């Protein structure tokens, strides 16, 4: 039995299941959240990526569910299809390893709604999915909102923004007032917390590892290069690092397909995930990446939200984000669960200014490097100086010439 989890109030069956899965000690966010969640408190939990937030709410959720009842008792809202499926899979694993008969079902948009309605006839205890599709099914009376006892909002900073707030609020308002509300994210802004308190006035803010702290096991590097040379530099880096599985981030979802095409042209074996792609294509890309058939997975920030893929040793920023918190979310895909990771940004001279700004905002060291004869080496002074405009060369002295005589 896993005594450390039992001391937090986790049942012996769940603790044994965790032990089977190789999880022997609770993380900081789990230690802080689980007792409060078991007591039915409304919670806004903030912790860095890869620190076990999913289990922090799944464990108490499993205990609050009455598995003997064939009724829907909890909703977990997620901003992307991939994250919803990932949460659903973790719930399935927890149920299998622990022997606790809690059933979950994914309910996401851009999927045949008739099939989802058919699946909901089995009355899963936990529903995981997008706020839009879940609201639609509540309005069609296919999800019984009156039996929902807990709502979890994962990646709350995204789901409580202006684009998603209306549908999330509508889902919460369909449930009874005494239901429990739990929110989680690596970064919870004051605006998001204010909206959370509109839904649950007594919500308790819980922080672990400080606000938006980058995991200590990640090494941060950057290299300055021309935009046209980024692909070639990436090829050299992969050869030097012998990276087997890496994420490649760009800023625009619209450019993912083109980026994948370029990477494959250079023999880098890549696939992409983005919001507008066909569901089957996204699933195949993720599965190929997980199994090692694909070496690089190209994603935008939205598509990669909440992704937890074991074995990602490196994150490449092929384009730098505009915001340091976005950088935090990106690099958090590696260096998870105590493993070491590498975040390497390929920047143009105009992008290099952000490196200094991000390092200061996140209180991390981002080292300047360059490639030399196939190896990553410390950047020479001339390269490090590229973060500012290059100094103009001193004008050459004109050679002295014989004074010409005036024309007659």
C-alpha cells in the first residue's frame, strides 16, 4: 500500500493502484489539493506543468463518485481534444489499476454526436470534453446536469478567457448550486480567478512551486540564425543531440502543415497536430509520435495544451512566442516528473530580444549557443552580441592619391 497517499485521505484501493503504476509519492500540488478536494472545497490550483495536476483532481473525484449508481456525477472541461482524451485515458488507467469501478467517457466537438449520445446511454460517472459539445448535450437532455456533483476546469486560464467563458459559465450554471468546482492550470491570471469566484465565491486559491515556475530540470538554450537557415540548423541539432522524440513549436496553426512538409523534405520525419485537422489525422499523428514512428511533432500552442507524452527529451521553438507564459507552457512538455529536459530556441536577430525578456520574467538562465563542426558550443562574443544591432564598421580611410591638377 502507498502510505503517503493514504495519509492524505486517499483510499487503500486507489493508493495500491498508484503503486502499481509506479507512483509512490504525492507531488506538492497533490499534497495541497487532495485533502481540500476530499472535503468538498472549491479550489483553484496553480502548479507548473508536469507536476501531477491531473491526479490531484482525479483521485478525490474517484472517491466522491458513487460507483454503485448508474448516473453521471462529474464533468471535466478541457480546451483541446487531445487533452480531453489524455485525461480520459488516465482515468481509465486509474480505474484499471485500482479496481475501482468508475467509468469515464470523452465528449468532444467535431465528432459524430449520435455516437456520443449512444455511448452516454451507459451512464458513465465522469464526462470529459469540450464545454461547447457538453453544453449542447445538456440542452438535448442527454447529459443529466442535475446529478453532477463536481465540475473540473482543466487549463483554466484558457477556458476562462473571453473566447470560452460564455459556454463554460453556461455549463456550470446548469448544475446544482451545491456542486463542487475545481480549476487547475500552470498559470491562473487575476482575471481568470475573478471569473472563477463568479462561479464559486468561496473558491480557495492553492499554489505549488510558485506562480508559473519553470521546472528546474530543464536546460534552456538559444541560437541566433537567419530565418531561411532554421531548418538546416534544426537538422544539425537533431544529429548532434541524437534526439529520438521532440516537440517543435510554431506560432500559427495555419503554418503547421507547411512546416511539416518542409521538415519531411529535409528528412526529419515529422507530423503535425492542429485544431482544424481531421480528428483521425490528429489521433494518428499523436499515436505515431508516441510509438516512435514519427520523430518530430509540430504543434501550435493551443493544439499542445496539456499534452503529456512520455519520452519527450527536447522542445524546439522554431518560432518564439510573444509571451513568457506561453514559453512556460511550451517548455513544460519536457522535463516532466523529475526527468531532465532541453528547451532550445532558434531565433532570428529580431526575435533575440524576447530571449532576454523571457529569462528575466521567468527568472531562468537561457544560454547562447552555436554549432561548430557538428557540436553545440558556447556562443562566441560576436554571436552573443547579436541580441542588439551590430555595430557599424568604421569607415575606411581613403588612400592618398596624387592631387589632380585643375583642368585647363
